[in-house]
């Protein structure tokens, strides 16, 4: 096993792994979206949801062929 392979194996499942990060951000997005039903924090959650959605689209969108 090369050091590169070892590093890749260690990073898989961590926040350094793009798939794990995207899954975490997607779960966070869904949680915040559900939280919009809580009227006391609606404005804050709407802003956070917009920023998170922008970040996800900017950094994780499918590359154009």
C-alpha cells in the first residue's frame, strides 16, 4: 500500500472526503429546511438555507461535459 492510498483510506468518511462533506451538508440543508416551520427563527433559517444552498451549488455542482 502506498502512502497516497493510505491517506485516501483514512480520509474516506471524514470531512476531508468530498462525498461525506456533501452528504453532511445535504442533511444539514434538509434539517434547516424542516426548521422553517419554527416561526421564531424563520428569518434566520431562511438566510442560512440560502447561503448553504449557494455553497452546495457553487462547490459541488456536476461538471459540464
